[in-house]
């Protein structure tokens, strides 16, 4: 009977890990690659979209080398899952070209946006729809900041730019643009996800 292995990509804030497990949950091989953040202004935290993807590829490369060194066949990998730094998001065009740096979950650029939304009395409605409070931790307020402060971003979003959490960015790139998707747990951390309709 052919061996089946599982690949996990864990894309975190400071590094990406790739781990291959056997069906009993044992670690067969792993690889890690660092990821840098930049701090262009006080309270801003960003990452290079290509740096994120490159970190994932490098972790995968190191993991597959370790897998072969362990005498296992990479063709035995039956499935792959991606976990990520959740509230970090990216914007890209239909060709997969990033429109801005990735905005990291730690970024506080939208503090004033959050204060304004609360002052407008939107806290209860947003909490009822999303299950979340208005906070710069979540993606939507930082996306709103970008649209209000960068006209080219506003035009791109109105023109069909793609928005996604880090898992969706990696998946889009790995599939050469064939898949633009995430799961409900990641979507629920964006402040854009309606819990009632799961949309």
C-alpha cells in the first residue's frame, strides 16, 4: 500500500514553517525560513508580499530536502493545509501583482478610523454582524484606512482588486491564480465576514 503523507505550511509573523506528517501524526520532515517586517512610520507594520511567498517557498524547499534525506518520496504527500498570521492581509490585482505591502496584524494605522466608527455608533451593529469589536487588530479598518489615504488603492478596490488573508495569497500564488479562497475561520477575523449568512 502506498504511503500517504500530509504537508502543513505555517506562515507566521516572523517565519514560515513547512512540516510533513505521517498519518499517525509523527513528524517526518520540516523546514523553516525567516520573514522580516518593516516599520515605515510610527505604528505601521508591513511585510513584503513577495517576501511572504518567498519565505513559504523556501520553507517548502528545505522541508522537501529533509523529506528526501529521510528516504521518503515527496509524491506521497496527499494533502496540504495552510495556517497563517490571521489578521494580516494583502491586496493584489488579477495578475497576482501586489498593490501594497502586506498590512500586518500588529499595525496600528487605523486607530483613528476605529475611533470614528465607534463615535458614529457602529460598534453594536458591527459586533452583531461579525462577532468582533471595532479594533485596529482586524483587517477591515486598515483596509478602510488604505482606501481613504491612498487614491490608487481606492481605485483598485473599486475596480476589482483582490483582498485576502495570507493563506489566500499563498494559495493564489501556488495555484498560479487559479484559486482565490480562504476558510471561514480566517474570513471571520477580517471584520468583513457576516456570521449570519457566512458571507
